[in-house]
C-alpha cells in the first residue's frame, strides 16, 4: 500500500453526509457510530461525528486533486449543488487561481470547504 494522508472531516449526521457525497460518486467503504469513510476511486474522505458543529463557524477544509476537474464539477452541479456566495452547501466556479492551478470550491452541508484542484502534468513528474 502507498503512503497517504486522508482528511478527517466533521459530520453532523452520517446519513446526510453519505447522501450528499454519494450524489456525485462517493460510496461508503466503512461506517460505525464513530467513523465514516467515503471513497470515490482513489479519493478517501473520513468523517467523525460532530453534532454540535455550526456550519457557518466551521474552519474545516481539505483539497481534492483530480485529473478531470470539469467532470467532477458537473457531477456536483447535477447533484443539485448551486453556485452561490453564501450558505451551505454551495459551489464556487472553477477559475485559474493566482497560484497557477485551475480550482473551484465546494462547501458541504457542514460548512467544510473542499478545494477542487485540477492535477497538472508537471505536478506528477
């Protein structure tokens, strides 16, 4: 197995989290009362229960790096997540970022920001 790091993110309700991420391809690979792991290909997101979380106050975040950012973004849009500037869940459009990558942003129902970043050939060399 390759070494890797996996984000641990909060969830107020594992059923809501599973349904939200499941709408664009994440499937549960583990679930207990205390832990949830969702997987989409080689992307793993792990969740812990945090019933008292206030989404508007959340500072949790992680990055998801994919080869086809446009397809992932379309899948999230088709799942009903809208582009808007406030509220959760929401999407921010894919643009060329000042740091040189194309990226968009997803805010999940718990207020976690997921930076959706396009892989570049130079990044994997």
